[in-house]
C-alpha cells in the first residue's frame, strides 16, 4: 500500500515522464484526460523518446547500471553498498523520496553517484537474522536475472540495517494501473494487460522451471508486478518471503502471502510449493480481466470474493459480463474465454491439477498469435483450442466445462 505521501511523490515524478511518453504509448492505454496527443505508435516499440534518467551515466541501454561505482565494492553479480552510499542516494532517506511501504519495509526512490536511479528497500528491523545468513539468501536472489524480473543491484548490511537496492521501474505497478493512482492517466487496454500478464507468466516459469534451486515467489499480487515504460512486466519481491522467513526472527510467524491471492492449501496448512504461486497468478489474471480487487468489501456480499463471483458468473453462462467495464474496446469473445479458462485452471482447488507455468505461457501465447492457432486448426480440422488445452489435464471443472461448451456454441 502506498502511503498518501508516497502516492504524491510517485505521481509527481511519474507525471513528468508520462508527458514524454504519452505519444508513444497510445496503443497501450486509453487516456482519461483530454488534450494529450493522439498520435499513435506501435506498442512496445523501443521508442524514439528515451527518458533521460536511467541512462544518465552515459551508457547505452545495455550498459551496466553499476558502471562507475567503486570497484572494491563490486560483488560478482552486484554491489555492496554502505549505509552512507544509500543515505546519499536517497537524500538521507527523506520522506519525500518514499515511494511506498509494504509488508517488508519502506521503499525509497534514489539516485546512485553514477546517476543510476534505484529503489531502495529498507527492510523492517529483523534483529534475529544473522548477517551471514542474510547474505547467502541475498546472493541467491542477486544471481537470478530475467527480462521480466526486477533486477537486484546490490545490498547493504550494517549493524541492524538490512537494505536491498533494485533497479528503478518507472511506470507504476499493475495495482496502481487497475485500481490506483495510475488509473487517472488512462485505462490499460486489453492488449497491454495481456502483455503484462504474459511477461509475469514468463518470469514465474523461469523461477519455477529454469533455475536450480527453483524460486517460489510466495507473494504474487498486482502491486508486485511493476511496469516499465514499454508496458513490460517486471516482477518484484521474488525470494523476499523466503529471505525474511529464514532465521529465528519474529517475522517467521508472520503470515506470508497476501489476502485474496493465497492458495487454499497454503492458507489452510502452510503447505507451500510453486503451485501456490500458480494459484496467485490465476487470481492476478482474473484481476487484470475484470479490473476488480481479489477481495473488495465495497461490493455486494456475493461479489466480495473475486474468485467465487467469477466462478458463479461463468457457471451461469455470464462470462461475457465479467470483463472490466472500463475497457473501451472489449476483447474478442474467444480471447476472453480462453483467458478465463487459463485462469480457472490456475485457481483449481486441487493444486495437482493446476498447470505448470510453462504451460500457462504456451496457452497465453496461443492467444497472442491466434492466426497461427487458427491455421493449425484449419489444417487438422480439430476441435477448438479450448478443448485441446483441457485435454492435457485430468478433466475440467464444472465452471470450465461451461466456458468450453459456450465456446463450442459460439464456434459451431
Ligand atoms: N524497483 C522498484 N521500482 C519502482 N517502484 C518500486 C520498486 N520496488 C517497489 N516499488 C514500489 O514501492 C511500493 C512499495 O513496495 P513494497 O514495499 O514491495 O510493497 P507492496 O509490494 O506490498 O506494495 C509499491 O508501490 C511498489 O510499486
Ligand atoms: Mg512489493
């Protein structure tokens, strides 16, 4: 959650670049404010307009954000910062630099001496955690790199202080775009939402399936999906739950995960594996489709819980009605149903039936390239993709069957 002050700081900083970028991002958002240029450009193009800040150390986009920092503090993968370095970067942790505050501590915006913009996460005092143990865990996170993961640039351990230094991601997070203060700049289009979702899915597939030891995120939620200026997802806080869970600290007893996103088996028994990330991802996907919070007490009783409401809607053949009403251009019905089907599979109460993240990526990509899929279908003359995707698990739930049979009607 952003503090009110944090919100204001964020809004001010982001307004500046938003003016720069509005013209190149027309295809990703519908503007709420009039008066912006309606010139359009291709979504995701590298763009001619580059924000000055992150490149101000004089390098190309590919240059290391750590270039120019003292050599003796270089780690293999990142940088060891002193508290003084980070005080300087954040104007002595000034309240004006606060971006927001979450369950793990306060996040400050900062600028290193080489000009690189950073987000400094000052972790809640965790007195019990041994320095060595902390470093082992941080090193593990530091080595994990992916286009759709926020990069950890380094850390600081001094006395009781524990700080993490991340690359600064400058376009808010998915929660702010869907429900918060970024909403004032426009509504994310369906395509932009799916781009963010697909990026998130790829990041999770990487964490779960491509690296050893695998990393379970444990706190997938929309505020942890940061967004860059090309509307790419950058997943943040991976590995953090484990980092803070290790060691004999008071934080050990804290409930991990965020209400509304937590898989039933994790909530009930603390049983945790990558399938609980997949459940949270399913909720995130539903949030992106519907524009609704996972839990929203402002709604009528039968709509408070997004997952329950969604299942009822699909079960009563009202899938078309669940799409976010603020989307000016609605997604094609086929795409909507396919996306809902993916989400329903991810939130299967039976953890074993949930797909792997790599399967989710494939299913979502099939939606991104429908022509390829259509061609395949025409060639083989087989039934719909919806049926195909369901075949590779042990059988659809009632709600899923409903989506499938509806699609059948639509196509038949
Ligand atoms: N690397 C980053 N770049 C830009 N903003 C960030 C970064 N990391 C976190 N933030 C922002 O800081 C705020 C607080 O983050 P956090 O402490 O992780 O809390 P939460 O995830 O619960 O919202 C959020 O608004 C988040 O978007
Ligand atoms: Mg976070």
